[in-house]
């Protein structure tokens, strides 16, 4: 008899044949994905791949075709209820310029049942930001801090971040992710991040989903990626032999050739050169460009 | 219901003109009363009962006219501005339905803005009357209470706010729809399609139903809500007799307009659910 807590939970987000068209342009093409609770998922893809469309659909901001459940709800039909348990930062520029910091806190406290004012204030107390400042007077980094303070003070099950650090300098980006890791993350929370700065979030993620031209091309946990993919730096004399094992991607770096393999045993490849697990960024490039580069 | 308080408060934070505009008008009138010429006061027969009514009527009408213009601008902007600066994505990240958002804007335009103007008109008319009374050593202040003029005016303006909200609902609904839909220039788009439709109708059909319809709505309010005229000279004639309450609420045009307006508001909500960008 399985114990009660061993029964697998329904995924937090589940999409079946999710499609989104804008006129003749297909932004999402029968995408399937499933995100379990407690994961930190990177939704990674080139510009125009359908990342934002996927997030918009999950957050109930747009209509879609196919089946989609987020926290057991249909996002478009039940956006209001969904926003009690999910929150998102769509882009750093979205806090309106006329809004004062204290008004923002009052407003969210007024309309959001799960907002904890003391937490927002505690977070802001560590910054230079005072309550009477209007958003238009704040730098982009400060605005992000305000937005993050508002968002992190909400006891949400799901946090969605769409290019959260776009346009921020490196200091602001670093402090954004530090705050996210130190103040927000715990096992009960699920985070979905899209970014094209993959390197920045790589060590945060538990899962990576690659999306390209509206399709999901890879959806794996980082452990699975480490087991499944190998990169080998091959010396020139062994190149032909290594190529015979059908790498899915080749890359030339500093006179060496790196070959990328999927579902191969370490022992089989070890003879050709140094083995390592490809970084998500490398894997992303490898998967999406295919062939030799 | 509690979150409506916050939604409406939000509008007052964003649109400080809601109280700045009436405050400026009020200040201007008070300045005129303080420093303007007052000789004409002596020519006015203050004992006649109409002085108070006319004075209150004119002050109120000035505020109401400015308020209506501002409300229209507000309606055209309110669902467009946050899409333009993308703050709509912040508002939509909170558990507030699009229905509540749209209705809160409608409430602000049709009730909150008029009520602020109404209070401003009241306060201003009392202050100005007091100043003029002191400066001209006349009793225009006293004339306000003649025949219950002041109280009647309060009832009249509340009646105007209520009936205008119903009568102009299709206009408000149209403005909201434009505001929720257009990619740019909501003011232009509020007029352009109607103008094109009018021209098409005129040149191809030779009729002018649309013009009659819109003209009747925009200009037909007074005729729908009031009896022909208010004999202010007659002490026994009161604001109550001037208001055509029965006529207004049994008029088919009132309710057809309201139904069309409600349909437009419903359409606005659907647009708002689907459109988060300009």
C-alpha cells in the first residue's frame, strides 16, 4: 500500500497540444509540457520562439487552443482566481510611472488576500527606496526591487518571471537573483523563468524547457540532462572516428572540436578526449542549430 | 466589494486632475469674486426669487460642463494608458477581474468625477456668494436661501448626475470600447469610425439616420430629463416640477440607450480580457 504522500501530485502546469495563432503566424504549435510543484524551470528559446506566448497563456492573459491547466484551473477563464495563487513579473518596466511606492503597497495589500505587508516593507527597508517616491523617479534597478518586494510578499504557489532582468545592469541583475534565491525560494514554491541570458539562471534551475518555433524541443530536469548529454573535446586525429558515433552538434573552439552526443555511454566516448556535461547555454545552441557550426 | 474602494482610489491617485480641475475652476471663480468689479450687483433686484436660482444654476452648469468634458477624456484614456506603458501587466498580475476593472472606471467617470465636481460647485458657490455679499454690501448670500433655492439645487444636481449617467451610458460605453481596443490615438478613433459611417450613409444611401441618432443622444438629454422650462421667477415653481422624473424613466429612448451602453461595456470587458498590449 502506498502511503498517502507517495501518491504523485498532479502537475502544477500541464499543457496538451497548446497552440496560439496570431493571424497566419503560429506562435505556439501543439506544445506539450508539464511542470511539477517545487521546481525552478527555465523556459528557454530564441526571440520569437513562443516563450512569451506560452507564459501569456499560462497566466490567463490570452486565449489559446488546446488544453491547459495551471494550478488546476483554466487560466483564461479563471484568471482572477488563478492570480490568488500565482504571481508574475512580466517585464521590469511595468510599474506605472505615477504610482508611489507606498501606494503600490497599499493597493496590493488592499486587493490581494495573500499579500503580507510586513514582508514587503522588510524587503524595501534594505534598499534606498522610500515610500513617497514615484516610480518615474526610480532607476530601472530600483523599480525592479519594488516589483520584487511586492511579488515576494505574496504567498504564491507559482511565480512566473518573463525576462525579469531585461535592461538591468549587472549589479541590479545580480541583486535580483540573489534576492530571489535567498528570500523567495523554498520547496513549496514553483518558479518559471524565461530569459535569453541563460548563463545567469543556469545554476538556479532544476529543469530546462527549450522552445523553438512554437514547439517544445527539450523538456528535462538538470539531472537528466547530465545523464543524457555529453560533450567531448576531440583531438584532430580522432575526429573521424568520433564523428562516426553521430554527434548531433559540432563546435570548434580554440583549435579543438567539441562534439555533442545524446544517449551515449561515457565509456564509449572517453577514448576520444575530455568529457564534460554541456552547459545549458551550449546545449541550447547545440540543440537549436543542429549540425556543425 | 471591498476591492472597489481600492480600484476607485487607484483612479484618484493616477488622475489627480479629478480634483485639480474643479479646484482650479473654483479658485478662478473665487479670485474673480475677490478682485472683479462688483458694481453690477447693485443693478440686480436681489429681492426677486430668481437671483439665487440663476446664480446657483450658472455656477453648477459651469462645473458640470467642465466635468463632462473631463469624464469623456478620462474614459478614452483609462483603458489605453496602461496598455501603452505596459503597466496593464502589473494590474493583471493581481486577483482583480477585468469586469471589476472596467466597471470601476465606469463608476469613476459617471459618479465619482461628477460628485467631486458637485461638491466643488457647492463649496465655490457658497464662498463666492459670501465674498460678493461682503464686498458689495448686498444680500446675494441671502438670496441663495430664498424659496429653498439652495436645497432645490442640491436635489437638481443629484438628479442630473443620476439621469446623465443613464442617458450617456452608450457614449461612455463607446469611449471605453475605443479605449480598450485602439493601438493609438483613442480620441481620434472615437470620432473617425462614426464620421466615416456617417459619410458612407450620406453618399451611398442619402439618409442621415446615424447623425440623427448620435445628435439625439448627445443633444437630447435636457429634453429627456426636464420639462420644457423652469419658471424661476415663480416662487411656487420648484426644481421638483422642473425635473421630468416620470418622463425620463418611462422614456423608451432612455432604456434602449442604456441597453446599448451596457452591451458596449460588456464588449469592453471581453476586449480587456484579450488585449494586454497596444
